[in-house]
């Protein structure tokens, strides 16, 4: 438990103890009923529909975000740690125990991976290809199937639009905390359609998402914190033209 969370827990316990002991002629001491939304941005008092609308608007307007966790798509689990902004993104992806890096600047996507990745991508068993590309930034042509497959992991708008949708009837599910930040949780179909924790402090950004149907769990951080995307050195870059080796 973080120091902030521990301090808040102790404060809550102290208030409860005092309220249990101190009474006035009209009942408990005035102010003993602690408002969970006191000092917050106020979204905790809104309906689930309005909370979802506010948090989506906040996410869309943010210049940048970092997301990490797992995404399950087409029966395959990807572990992500990506920093994203409107002009592109960078980070790492792991699938079936094999990690690779992604970097997109504008429309240009680069994939950086070790020999293990290249030796097994799409069933390729050519060890020479893996040795040539090991640790290099490989330019991914827009017409190559890999571009469509991986570029979505680097696209803030596309990725968030697909992730921040809860399915089914929306409802609120109490006040919680995420990494020491107070949140309000909204759910779809009582949780089976996903769960989303929204910040009650400052801008109502989404902080944690449990996707519907066990399709992964993600945390969001560094909202609005810009970062630099740098073109790799030419000596570290490989360009195969219109199609990657398979």
C-alpha cells in the first residue's frame, strides 16, 4: 500500500472512531459523515453515462498517455508498455514470450526485434534473416500485413477508441483508488461488460480498465505529459522496400 493510501486509510479510521464516540443532542457530531466526493472533481456524483462521456472527452483531448498491461485479441495475448501521442508512439510489445519494440513517427512505422522474433514470424525459419535484422529498426511498409497488425498499438486515438468502450448497461460501482489516486468505477452489465476506474482528482482521466470477457487489463498514466519521438540512426535501420521478409 502506498504512503498516500495508508495515510488516507488511517485518517478514515480515525474519523470513524471519533464519530463512534462523540455524540451531540441531535446525534453524531456534525461533519462525521465523510463525503467521498469532497475535494474531488465532482464526476463521482454524475450518472455512469455522463462519467463515461467525460472521461472519453478527457482522454481524447490529452496530448499524450502511457498505457501498460495486457490486451487479448483474436485469442492472442499481447503485453503492452506504450507511450502514445497524436504524432505517433513508442514502446514494447510481448506475445508468446517474444518481445519486440514499436516506433511510429507520422506514417512511418519501425519494428525492432531480436533474432528470435524474425526467425519465427509468420512461420519463417530462415535463421539468416533473424541474424541480419537482430536489434535493427526495420521499416514496415504500409502495404505489408504487419503494418496494419502493429500500427494500431502506436495510434493513441485508434487504441483508446477501441478500449474505452464498456458494453451493456452502464452503472457506477463505488469509490476506489488506483496508485494512490481516488477513483469512481463504472461498469458495463455489472462488470461482465468491463470495468473502468476514472480519476476523481484533477481531470477525469481513465486510470484502469478491465476489458469485457477477460480480454485484458490496462492501466493509464502520464496523461498530458509530452515526450520525444526520435528517428533511429540510418546505421541502425533496415529498409526492405515494399514487403518485409517472411
